[in-house]
C-alpha cells in the first residue's frame, strides 16, 4: 500500500521505519496524515514479523513541527474537538503497540511532534533537534496528549513551565530533564537508533511485549498492583518457547536464538 504523507519501510531484521513525509510543511500533521498514520499503525499491529518500530521525519529540519496551522485556524469548537480526537486516537494506537517504538527526532519536534515522540517508548535525538509544546502562544493548549504524557515523564513542574510558557528546549536540555535518552550528531542519529533497535529485535518477542505492557500499565497503579501484574506477566513468559531457549542457551554458554512468533 502507498501512502501520500508517510514512507514505510520494513527490513529482514524485523525493524520497520515510518518517516513523516511532508518536508515542505516541516512534516506538519494534517487530518489526512493522521488518518494515514492511524491506518498504518493498524497494519503494523497485525504484522508479527515486525519486532521494533522507528519513527523519524523527512528532510533535515523537522521530525514533526506540529499540527498544520492552515487546518487548525479554520476549526470551530466542534471541529477542534474532532481534530484533537483524531490526533489522540492515532497517538494512542502508537503507544499501545505491543512492539518497542523508538523516536528518532532529527529536527523540530513541536506540539504534535513532541506528543508523538512522547508516546514512543524512548527518544533518541539529533544535536540539532528542538522540543516544545508551543500551543499556548496560539491561544490554545496541547490537544494530542501533551498535558498528560509530559508531566508523567519529566515531572509536573517542568511540564507546567514548558506548557505555560510555550518555550522550545534543545535536545541537550531535553536529555537533562529526562525527556530524551540519547543525543548524537545528526549524521549518526539513524545509525545509533538502528543499533539499539537491532539489539532489541534480537530479544524474545514474548518478553518484550510483556515488559512493555507491564511498565505502561504499572505506572498508572500503585506499587502492589503493579507487582501483581508483573507476577502474571512473568508466568506467561515462562510458558513461552523463548523462556526455554533463553535459559537453555545460558546454561550451554551460547547466544540465545529467539523465535519471531508468540507462544506455540
């Protein structure tokens, strides 16, 4: 299937890449792009061959520079609600994927761009990347989950400062506050992301899925409830062929070779 505003690639190593492809508009999010993203994520969710997903932006300037202001400026309250709902729906699908998702932020990640990155499992950024939720400068607030995901990641006070001022921060500052995991030279970004993606892709898919689900669900509940989730997920992992392969390989002093599929 071909996409108008997205590039989608898959590799034999189980790593897939989505590239936001509106470089002349700094990869801004319009309704059509959001619809494509939602549909593509549905396809990815059903593809057991994909083990890790990478998101990045076309061109050298932007990951995603935010919502398309040309569309946003025409919205009334009801249309604005529909637009925010469309964005939140797509981004929620991204966060809900059972596979690990890495944001490779190669430039501006503003508004919806930061919100997409925040829904990924972690972020690697180019030294030239800039992050921010500048909606307040337009007389609105973040609408794609930024008011909820950013405080959970960096703390409520830092999130309030960013959202209430609308300021942009550098990749280095984003790393300091815990928003970004790694900052590298622009030319090295995709190489570093793919190196980590390959490392993850070699792990057992059952365990990867269980770890992501327990972390994401556990952060929303108390410690005791989260630990109970962990026990159940641990037990399910032990029922998988990967657990047998992993423990056997360790005892035999060899590298484990995990299967791509789930429990047989």
